[in-house]
């Protein structure tokens, strides 16, 4: 597809709702810790489909395929690297069939996560081999019927470029997101401005970019403020896909602190800042997406500043506060970061 389907949907709704977590929900269905969820595309397709259907029923307009770690480098750890194509093909096929049951347009996004390797000269994986590995994954996703590619949770510019170069071979729109930590930077030290620079250099093949995972919803909102300020190409979509609060170890299990009410507030803030596509990441279940979907229909009744973000979503790390202050010093001095405004997208 080209990007027109997304443009039409966003023009109709003014925003789109993405889905939530995969692993969190699979664990509740019986996935064992350490077992690759991507193998469920072959072994447990009904459970994979159920997760997709739960999110669509809750209000998701975009669902990501169960293929985050389905590249040959990660699959090799489980002696499944020779099944890269079929695992990704099935991931796309399952998502597409799940969406057909609903009487509305659903975008199928092919999830592509990091290779788990370091690109030369920091590591042993060459850029050529990285592109080749991502290409095999993408070939399966495209043949299986995805509408777009969703390159997510990246932290290194070299690896992001390799994934994008692989995607360019298939003439399909791409969205890419970095994961940022408590310092407001990726694991490899990149800031929001670095993501904006790289993503915009690949326009129009890359049609949007943003942040996913990271810490909690409050910190991700800080990143989104920076991305909105850095975005020069206003025809590109801005994406927010934050974790459901903060993970805590409770009774031998990882629990996320984010309630549906908190995630609805996070979604409203993201929309107010300027995000076009809003979803959840780790810990986000169907009830959270449902609350977000309903909450996004209402206008946020407050200005967005550091104080209001903390009040609504909880603490923001000092690193992210400092980064936001560096971007928005004039507004910070006046006590305000951003007010809701209307943006016009280039046709």
C-alpha cells in the first residue's frame, strides 16, 4: 500500500489508536519466560489471533504483528533461523485474518525489532549482513500481507539505517521508533533530535517516527515534546507508544503500575502535544487501550507542562526534565511548555 490509507483514516479521526503489549498478554496465556513469542505463530496461532482481536475490539486502528524478534539473529538463539520467512509470513497472515472479522479498516503493521547484535565497528555484525537479515524478515511480512513496516525499539543509528535500507527494497511505507531511557537518550546515547534527523532523511519511504517502550508514560511524554519540537517535516506522522506505567516485581511476577485511567491521561497528553498515532507498549492490555480509545475522544482540560505531567502521570526522571528544558527554555521560563493547537498537514 501507499500511505493514503493512513492519511484518510487520520483525517477522519484526527488520530489513530495503536495496540499494546505482546509479551505481557502472552504470559497470561501461558507463554513461559525465556521462550520466544514469535514461535507461537506456528505453535499457537489462535492465541496470537486472540491478542490481536482483543486490541481491535478495544479500539485499536493499528495492530503490530507478532514478529518483533523474528529476525535470523535472534531466532538463531533457538535454532529457528531457517524458519525466519515462514514465522514472519504467519505473523502477518494471523494479524490480517484477525482484522477481517471486524467491520472497519485496520492497519496491519509488520513489527521489526533490533537484531540483538552490534553493528561494526562496535560489534561483529556487518551492515551488509544486517540488511540481509532484516530483508528476509521483511520479505515474509510483506508476502503475508502487512500494510506498513514498523521498525521499533531501536537504539543505534547504524542498525536503524540497516532496517530502513532493507525495507526500501520492498516499496512499502515505514514507521520507526527509538526507545529512550531516564536520561532522555537511547541505549547508544542518541537523543530525540537524532531520530528526527535520520527518519526525515528517509522520507517519503519513512512516513513517521516516534518513541516506544523506554521507562514509563511520563518519561515518554517528555520525549514526545522534544520530538514535536524537532520535527521539521510536518507531513510525517508522530508516534507515541509508551509503557503502561513502571514495572514492579510483585509476588514473583512483573507487574506494571499503569491503570487504564493513567493510560487514558497519557493518551490525551500525547494527542495534545501533536502525536498522530498513540498506543501502548510493555504492560498495556486491552482494558488500557479501551480507556485510551474512549479518552482520546475528549479534549484534555489542562495545559501541558512539567508540573501537570507529573500530577497526571507520575514522576519524570531528572534526565528527561533537563532535556525538555533544553528544548523549551523560553516556554519553561514562562511556566508553560505547550498549548493545544491546530496543525495543518501537507497534502
